[in-house]
């Protein structure tokens, strides 16, 4: 006699867990949610990165301001005083869309490299231009910070210059004045080569960042 074989089969019922895979629709939805989350995270990181760069440039501008003050104090008083402009002159250039601080007709404008090296205009050189403390000519690519010294008329009125022991001013630092060009050399920031109706805004200074510092020179 042959013994009957018992066939053991799992019984369907509530005691057995059900096993099922993710559907294609669920996978697509999960990938979409992940992608949206990553885009949101990247959107948050972009302004943070820009903010860090802005802080770094502001710190560099502060170092440049210190370098300017040190260079001015090393000059003869009358030479340094000639670099301080009256507020009315600054207001006039600010109101002009054709104002070009790099054209050589504004010798009181200073330029500086990112490392703080200062360029001062020399009208006696051939050709005229900006030179650093060692006498080396400033190329346009070196001109990252643009600096103007604006007289503080409250503390140092122009009428009192002859007997003044000190001249107070506000230092305006704007950047970038020039940026590297894709074809080599440097391109002036804010310069508009367009002609015709747009010649009144040949130079848009609003494209530059700006900080102000206080300073003074003494005899």
C-alpha cells in the first residue's frame, strides 16, 4: 500500500502578509517629488553662494580703503589734497550718463587691484595713465576697484583749506570697474557701446557695487 502524501500549501488568510511591488506610477511620482525637492534646495543655495561672494568682496573693499589711507598719508599734503573732490563735482558726474572714470579727464579718480595695490593718475607720464607705488603702469585688467574721495564739507569746508591741519573726506569705493574679457584683456563694467538714442547712458554706474568709508589726511 502506498502511503498518501500530504500536500502542504499555504492557506490564504489574514495571517499571511501580502507582498506587492511599487507600480510605475508610484515610482514616477517619487522621482518627481525628489526632483522638485532638489530644485528647491539648489534655489536656496544660490543666494547663499552669492551672499558669501558679496561679503568677500566687501572685505576686499575695506582692505583697499585702508591701503588708500596709508598711501595718502605717505604723500605730501598738497598732493593728497588734490585728490579730494568737492561734492558738487561728484554730483555732476553722477548725473551724467556719459561719465567715464577711465578716460583720463578725471585725474582724481583712483583705481586699485583686488589685493589693495593702488593706482594714481600721472598727467606727466607719456602716455598719461595710472601707476602703482613702484611706478608700474596700471593696465585696465588691474582696475577692479574704482575710488573717489569726496570732501566732507561739514568738517573741512574748502574756504578753510589754507590753514587747515586736517582734511576730512568720504571715500566711495565701487566695483567691479573692469572684468576679464572672453577675448582677452578687460571690459569696462557698465559701458554701453550702443549709439543713437542710447548715447545718454553710455556708462551705467548702477551696475557696480558700492561702499563708503570715512577718512582724513593731516599735514
